[in-house]
């Protein structure tokens, strides 16, 4: 098992680091202050500031675009829309890049690697037909449109995805959608043009063959954003999370991805790499928080001593270092397993990282907030937003409890088989 990046990945990692340090980091605080000023003064915080388009153009010119493209499915799209070199990356190679981009709230979008777009693009790469790819994938890879993912529902326990009650009924050469979704990520962006919708088609079929994944143009009659939802007080502009109603929404049956009743197959393939991306970005977020903590502990003095020498802080710094490094190795192992045996063979490893890494990041960031005192819980620093991100991801893509149950089922299954 070798986690060393390939020569090409090592080059991209270094170039990504330089772009972050030289182009994004110096402007990030300024960007967030401007968005906050718009929000506080009745402006429009949802329309991206010109700064974003400028950074995205620079990133694309630098060959740092669609870095997430998977080696197994990128094809000619990597040559036309990806990094220079014309090939996708393995999960293991991309993991280190995802960690770097996780240090910044802007970087994933700047590199066209942000959720849910990257996951939706992977769905179209792996499961879409050519017509669907031409209409939706190419503009997404080009960065000219954005997308949303509509799965979670307010009226059922969505941690069990077989509960999804919104319907996708086939009516001749059309599919008719009805129901209400929430936490539909990406719906707030003004360039959102397509929604991936999961709906119930065959209620009497086996539970994992009942649902269908459908591509829904954002402007289709019957699609209505009822409200935008704050997550721990934050709206995450310009993407956001919305509650969306679908009322007799009709789209051609050709908008069904892969086939009726195959949504779970698609979701399983989509979520494996996405969870690796989420977890590596959280490790980057935790790294940035620990760096801020260490700097603060040396520069700030209380009761005649640097904070590093007070209240067991040195031990807590050491434990944070160990926690981050341990989590990184766990995620790299899951990425390597995903590369070598696929999503089904890596079920336990993917669930392990999803249950462990967000909690680790939340703890490290919480320590950083404590070390920064009042500033740590204000918006003067990015720590409270980082903590909110880590906390929310303990629910996104399946809550901790679901993943822990998966790990235990796989583990116990080894012993049942031997008996």
C-alpha cells in the first residue's frame, strides 16, 4: 500500500499550493467581508462577486481546473475540460489536493471542484448517456452552469434513503415529479440550471429498486424554491441549501439517468468518492485551525505566560496533531481501497472516515476557537464558520450513526461468515 502521490499529482499539488498562497488566500478575507456587507445592508449576497470569476479564469489558465476528474471515467473530458496533462486522477492522488482546497472556503469553487457539482458531474460521467452529457455535463465542466442535488425530504427520516416519498411516475414518454425536498444544496446559485432529483417510482419493488434519478431543468414549470435554509445561522452564499417543492413537474423520460429504479445504484457510486473529498477537505480545515492555534498560543500572553504554557494547552496541541495525522492516514487508506477494489469493497473504510473525520475536525476547530477567546466565536475569524461546516457534515451524506452501523455490520459479517 503506497500513499505517495504520482509524479503528475505531486506537480499538481505543488501548483495548487502556490495558487492558493498567491491568489486565493490574500483575497479571501476581503471577499467574505464584502459578502457580509451586502447581506447586512440589504444587497444581494447570492450573485457571486466579480472576484470569483477572475480567480476561476486564472485557475483555468493555470491548468488547475476540474481537478476532481476521476481516472477511471474522465475520458476525453479530462483533455478538454480538466487539468493540463489530459488525464483524471485516482482518489488517492486527488486526496492531497482536496486537503489543500479544504483550507479555503473559496478554493473548491475556484477550481470547479465544489459540492454538489463535482458529485453531479461524476454521476453524469459514470451513468449518463451521451445526450445527457452533451446537455449538462459539458457546461458543468466548462463552469458555465451550476447544479443542485435533491434527495433529502422534510417529512421522512432521510437517514434511511429508502423512505424517500417524493414520486417520479412514468407517464408514457414523460416522468412526472411530485413532492418536497430540502437541504437541496446549490439551488441558491443564480447559475443553477439543473437539479438531480431522486423519486419513488416502484413502491412495491425491492427497497433498493424503487427509486429513480431524474435530471430536472431548474426553470421547469412546477419547480419552486420555497425558502433558503440557514445551517447554524449561515446561508452559504452563493450556493446555499433550499427547500424545494415539485408540483406535477413533467420532463421527458429521457431525463432519467441509467434507468427507472436505479437511483440507489447511482447514489452508491456517487457518494463513495464524494465522502473522500469531504473528509480530506475537513482535514485541510483542521490543519488551518491548528496552525492558527499554535501561532496564537505563542503570540498571546495571559497571567504572565504565553498561552502555550497555560492550562494543558501543549498537551491539547499534541493531541490535535496526532488526531489530524491519524485521520489523514485513515482517509488515504479509504481512497486507496476505493481505487483498488471499488466502492462496494470499500464500504467499511468509507463509512469509517465519514463517521470519524468530521468529529475530529470539529474538536480541533473547537479548541482553536477556545484559544482565540471572543474572536474565535466572531466572524472576524473563519473559525466559527469552519466549526459549523464540520458539524453540518456530520449529517450530510449520512449521519454518524448510519456509518457506524455500516462499519459494525461489515465487521460482524466477517465472523458470521466464518461460522
